[in-house]
């Protein structure tokens, strides 16, 4: 049930979560690539990603190695809450 293989299911889940918590949400692959995104990211975040896409991807790649919910800061100084998604014993 990886995000890449079941994109429609994950998109619905991410959209629903983003709407409920009123915060943008996304799932990323281990290399830091966004697979699905829900909610609207702040303009500053959108600008930072357009100008520093490699840096954003590098941050996300580092975050995929975390094994618990962590509050962290990206290269642009924005605060992020990172949570691994698990299905049984497998981290997705």
C-alpha cells in the first residue's frame, strides 16, 4: 500500500487530514519527492520551494529517516511536524 501504488487512496486520506487539521499535509518518498499533497502551503513555502527545490527535497529526504513524530525546521526556517506513516510493521 505504498503512496506511489495507491495514489488515489492516499490523496483522499491526505486531503481529508489537511482539511480536518487546517494545515497542509503531504507524503514523500524516501528520496524526498512529494507523492501527494493536501491543503494550501503558505506563499513563503511555495516561493522557497520554487527557488530552492533541491534544498526542500534534501530536508524531506532527511525527515524520511525519522522513526517518530518530530518538530523540525527546514532550510528556509519554517517549522514542520514530521510523522512517519506506518502500516503494520512497515514504514511507508
